[in-house]
C-alpha cells in the first residue's frame, strides 16, 4: 500500500520468511478444512477432529518448549540446540497456527463439556496474550528510547530514586522559604519512591511536562539566584519523573508475563490430560 497509509511490515515482523510461511500454512490448513467439510462432518470426536487436535497439541508443546530452551543455556552452549531466534519464531508462529488447528478441531464451534471449553478458552487467551506481548515488546522500547533522556535497568530503579530523593532534599534545604515549602508540600512524598502513572501509557512526554508545570509558577516570584537552585531541583525532579515513566512501562512488560506464562503452563498440563483421556479411554 502506497502513500501515508503504507504499513511497514519490517517494523513488526522480525523474520519475513517465518511470517509468510505462517500465512501459507494457515491458508493451507483452512483449504484442507473446507475440503474436509465437503467430504464429511468435522467434530472433536471423529477421526478428522482428533487429527486436528493432535496436531494442535504437538504445536503447542513445541511452542512451549522455548521455556526449557531458556532454562538450559549451559546445555545449549555445549549442544547444537539451535539459535534462540529460531525457537522464538517457532514459539510465535507455531503457537498461533496451533490456535487455527484448535478451531478446526472443534469445527469452528464453541465446544461442550467443562474441560473442552476451558482448553478452547485458554488456547485463545494464550495466543492473544502472546501476540499482545510481542506488540508491547516492539512498541515500549521505541517509546522509551525516543521520548526519554534517561535509560535505566528496572531492578535499579528503587536505588536510583532513593539517590535522587536525597539530592533533592539537600538542595531544597539550601533554598529560600517558598522553595522549601513547595518541596515539602508537593515534592517530598512524590520523590520518596517510584510512582507508576497510567498517563505515561497514553502520553509519556505530556505526562512529565504536566507534572513539572508547577515549577514555572514558582519561578516567577524568585530571585535570579533562587531560580538557579530551582532549575537544579527541577532537573532532578524531571529525571525522577522520567524514571517513573520507565518504571510504568517496564512494569507493564513484567505484568504481561504473569498473564501469559502461568496460563501457558496450565494449558500444556490440561492438553496432556485431554490427550490421555482421548487416546486411553
């Protein structure tokens, strides 16, 4: 698509061959399903449904194997387990293709029975949350690098905020009464710890600017010497707010893991139980 509405596929797709391979595989699966419906009905209990369900289970298990790969870095260094980027691409596209096969397994109908319904629902949840996580991992680093001057490691944020808080307190003690009063009323509590703010998810720079606007009002009533001190204080506070923005967005990535990884493990366990009941009973 040309012009301003052109979509840059390379911005979102790390490996175009994997992406187009997934598209081709999805089209092939859907064509097979359409041909299948002409020949006979598809439901989870007949041969066709069981075949689609087994293939979906194998793909889900293969996609979930990336967690074992990540926990076996020492073994991967000694054995040819393949590049981590290949595992990641299979995790993404293999897991998404598995969802297509899950829909084919159920005949594109909501399944009956508690176990079947939960398997169907959790499969959708895992894939959608995984794709959402991919989007977050592509968008958030770009926002942080383009909009903020500060770059920090998530684990060090409390320590850095503590240092900034101490520096601000020392500087405020050297300032005049209006600045000390402003610090005690408006800044001391804010500087005490990292503060996640939803506004940073919407407008990261605007959220910071709106929080330091009070400095402009105070600056008008100060002498030139006091303004220099206030400028130093504002610089430190702005740095703290940028760290807050980092904290907010990086924490969003951490919380995403809690919505995806445990549910994925639960899904794999339930798939194993489901396969056992199908093949042995």
